[in-house]
């Protein structure tokens, strides 16, 4: 089935690259969405059934795939009205939608992969397709962002590869060269710890480029700034999740070894420093897309912190990751409308958004409440769990420092967002404002509604899937 | 024989540190591709046809012919100045690369592992770290791509150092990685060259907070 899905998506992507007709393009997108959902439903009903040798739809991959499939609907639909008014060039449009399809396909495959090298290959493909999306506008800014993104991600992925090589040294005499995650889990306690440490350091540093933590987060910020809003919505949610999946699968293996504590320390330090960096930049950033990108760094820091804290933190980490994906992608999609209205991403040139687009402004306000984890946002629940996990593992000092940083972030973000919503820009003339249809914000509201619903009253199946995905950690 | 080849590879890193012209860099890349072919060919004695073809493709065709020729084409097309113009003087570069090689040698002496061939390990890690150093010390965008290829060469040697043959899939992955990223980056240099006059990283630093 996965082979059918992969070949189908590649064929659709190829047709999109070649096709110049607008209506055919629309049909291809619909076809791809159907295919994506068929695969999601199939993986739900065929849980833990191996697909060929290299893929197993386990609980974590199902959660991530369904998240991706949900977010890809508004992302692709919004791409549609995003791309036309800009410049109606069929070739550019084909490249854009084709890359979008390849990105979603490689993300899905990377989630489902059960072999460490297969994950790596598909993550590599996400880099390539993402760079085509960043390059969409073809001006000097997007060239710079694309250049940095390809370069930093390529080097990071080389690091991951070096880590995989070290891992195979650690395997040593255990001659099971198939580096399947399940086999690694089984042999983990007997592995050489020195090589395991080296392997983890390299793999973790490498995946931070996707995950958005110190030290490789920089390229992702520029990418989210310069990519078209629907693509940025994918980058700041599901593309970061792929980094998390890469790290999480290695962490599962390492949790069964004697260096578990050391790994926790490394992740704790990195995550805390990332939140710190996010807070510092949040205070001075003046570009709304970059502000949201730094907020993603902060949330990924929280997720990794929860993973390092353990206990209830494992559950919280995955819940927070999923909720953040919905909230952040919704905000990024709305920024697309914001940009259409004001023709600028600078906070100083945006103001009094309520006057131009009431549904959009309410959405930003509500999105702000969601993303800063105020009730009724579901992220409030998950962050509370993270705090409890931190106290439970005796990291109260870190918790206090983190709460101070989070307060700073809420203040900085609130200041900017309320200015954009309520305070008019002096000397602005409202001659060329495009009216936004209120129906266009509907899908974004649905995403935010999911954040509230999944956090406050999670359906039993959803909670079970999360519990099942962390089953290897509780021992 | 392998030892000699690997030592020549390490020396080529030192030569890279003091070389002054971009064309010399490109020639060093071609040389490294040939060395890689020699090493892998001797290393994998019992070789099957598929693997041999793959290695031939990866080392000779891609690494010592396609990439250098493509780099040459990019340099000519964009009329990039032939001098490398590094940030730091050559002597300092030479000293730093030497220090890197010596320190990886010292580190490798602390590692006791029967599965690991030390000379591969030293060569591979010095290539990776020198590559990172070259990226940070050179000014032109094209030298960044060339340094990236050096890092990739180091990774290939490291995969040999691991000894147990990596599966075919991984080999294909490396090939894809090198092929696509280098060519993508190369095409990009053309684009950068269209916007900015001189492929200089200074002009690529507008995005910041």
C-alpha cells in the first residue's frame, strides 16, 4: 500500500510539474488529497502491520500522518488563492504545487519509516522540496533564504548520517545490519556506550535543523519568513514534527541504555537554551512571520524539555507537539491574509486589523490565546503537564527560569499582536485594500477548534494512540 | 597501499588550505574522487557487479568528473574571480588544518575498538572538520559548495571505516545526497550570480533580526 501511495504521489507531482492548465491542476490537487487521506485511513486500520521491510505504521506515525493530512487540506486550499493574484505563471505554479506534493509525501514516508536510514533519505527529500517552495518568489531575499536553508540542512543531514555510522559501530559484533528501530530497541542494553553517546550527539545536532532547536535553528527561521504562507504553515508544524520523530525514535532506543540520564541532560540543556534564544529574539523581532517562527522554536524547546523530564512529560510532549502544529499552521495561514491587506510583514506597518477583516482579526486574537497556552487552549493542559513533569523529576530551578522566559515571550508577543489588531498605523491610506472573503478563514477556525477540543476533551482513541506511542519509554 | 592513498588524501587537505586559485580547488576535488575510488576498490575485495557499478558511478563519474566539470562551468559562466580570497592568511589556515589533523589523531588513540580502522577514522574526521573550517574561512559561495563536497568525501571514508558494509540503500542515499545537493547548490550559484555581482557571502546576510 505504501508503495502505491508513494508512486501515486510522485506521478501526481510529475503531472503537476508538466501541466499548465489551471483546471487540471485543481483536479490533481483534489486527487492527491484523496490519496493522502486513503493512506491515513489505511494506516489507521492496519496499525503495526509491516509494509515491505522498511515501513511500519505505528502509533506515533499514525498520529503524525493524520496531523499532516489535516493540515495539508487548508494549506493546499489556501495555496490556491494565494498563488493566483501574485503572478499567474503556469510553470511557477506547477513547480510550487509539485513541490508541495513531494514535501507532504516525503514527510509521510519519513514518519512511517521503520529503518533509520530510510527516515534519513526521506528527510533529505523534504529539504529539497522545501527549498523549491522557499524559492517561490524568486527575489533576492528568497534566494538568500533558500541558499542558507539548503546549505544548513545538507550539512545537518550529513551530521545525522555520521551519527548513523557511529551507531553501526556501536552495534559492533551484533551482526544484524538491518538498522531497524525494533532491532535497535532489542539490542540497546548491550551496545557500546561511548559510540552511542557520539552517535546521539551527531544525530541530535543534525535533526535540530528540522526540529528548530539550538544550534541549527537559524535556517528554518529565514525559510519560514521567505516561503509563501501556506508553505510556511507546513514548515512550522509538520516539518518540525519530522525532526521530532527522528529524535524521538533514537531517544526510545537510548532510554533502554545506561546513558539515559546523560541523554536527558543534553536534551534539557539544549531545550532550555533554545527557549532562552527564542525569548531574546522575541523581544526585538519586528517581522510578524519571524515572530511566529521564533515562537515555534520556543514550543519545540518545551516539547524536548518534556521529553527529557520523563514521566507524564512523555505524554505531554506528543500532545503539545500535535496541538502546536494545528495552532501554528492556522496562524501562519492567517498571516497570508494579513500580508495581502497590508502588503508588509513589518509590525510597524500593520495596524487596526479589525477595521479591515473582522473574522481574520478575531482569529489572530484567538490564535494568540491558543499559542500562548491560555485557557481554553488545549496547550494550556499540555504545558501544565510539562510543568508537573519538571517538578516531578526535580527540575524546579529550570521550571522557574523557564516560566520567567515564557512570561517574557507572552508579553512580547502580546504587545506586537495587540498593536497589529487595534492601533492604527499613522498616515496609512486605505486605497488599495483587498477585501478578504470571511469564508476563507473558516478552515483556520476549524484548526483552532481542534486545538481546544483535543486538549480539553481528547477522544479515547486519540489518548490511546499517544499512550501507545510512548509505550517503549515507560519501563 | 590503502594507507598511502589515505595519507595522500590527508595531504590534499593541507594543500587545499594553502591553495590560492579556485581551479586548484576543483582539481583537488577530482583527485580526492580518484583516491576514494582506489580505496573502496581495494577495500571491497569480494565485490559483486552491482556494488562495483555503483561505486564506479559514485566515485569516478560523479565525484571526479561530473562535479569538478560542473564547478568549472559554474566558475566560468559566472565569471567568478579566480582567486579564492580567504578571510585568513594561508599560513594560519595551514596551521589550523594541521592542528585539526593532529587532534583527530590524538583522539583516535584514546579509542579502543576492534571494529575500527584508525587511519580511516583519522582521515575521515579530519576531512569533515577541515571542511567545516574551510566553509567558515572562505568568502565565496562556490568555495562553500566545494568544502561541502570535501565533508561528503570524509563521510564516505568514514562509512568504509565502519567496516561492516553499509546496505545498498544507504549507498544510494549518499549518491542522491551528493548529486542533488551539489547540483542544486550549483544552479543556485547561478541565481545568486544573477542577483549579486560577485557570489560573495557578504551579500547574503540581509536576513537577520
